[in-house]
C-alpha cells in the first residue's frame, strides 16, 4: 500500500478562524477528515501533520523519505523564505505537491513568490480547501495509484 504524507505549515492550525476572507471557514480537522476519506477510497495510507515550527517540518520531511512515496506540503508562510525547507524537500525522491489555499499569485508582494515551488513536482493554489483533494489526486496519479474504476477523465486527463 502506498503512503502519502501531507504536511501543513505555520498557522494552518487556525484555519476556520484566521483571516476567513482569505482562507475560508473550513478547519484543518475537516480537511484532514476529507483527505483520510479520499485516501481510504484510493487504498493509500495517509500521514497528516501540522507544525508551526520550521525545524519540525524539516524532520517530518526527513521521516517521510523513509516511509512515504509522495508528499503534499502546504508550507504556508515558510513558502516565501525557508531555504532549509527547500533543501529538505530536495532530498525527497517521490512526487511533491506544493499546495496553497489562496491564489498566492494574486496576493500582496510578500505572499507572491514561493521559493518552495522550485522543489515541487506540482503546484496547486487558489482552490481553497478543495485544493487538498486535487493534491491527493495529483499525488495518487503520479504514483499510479488511481483505481481503474475511475472515469478516464480523472485517471489520465486529456490525451
């Protein structure tokens, strides 16, 4: 069974409370439940973590190198300055999906350029909490773990 790690960076524990006009009202717990349901239906084991500490996220990436075949990361504010996080991600051999709830390209100058993107296989932004669903599907597709019973449009997209 494939394993997927989803990591969530600083302040994402406050989803649903913090700046709902930007991030919405869905909580991180609700997002985790949805990801667990989706991974369960895909036959993928899920590790879902959040930390406000940069070093702890780096340690979780190091741990994922040993057990997970794909990684989804919402690096939050670390996206814009953490060279250490970028370096850790570059040690992960499998597909990496960078995820942002908001469209960072339409935000203020401070929140526009993610240096983490240079380490990502795929970048998803601006889809709100549904972005996590897209990220799980993108990771599963990269691993060849999408069930044959799914419509071809979901399994492979346009030819």
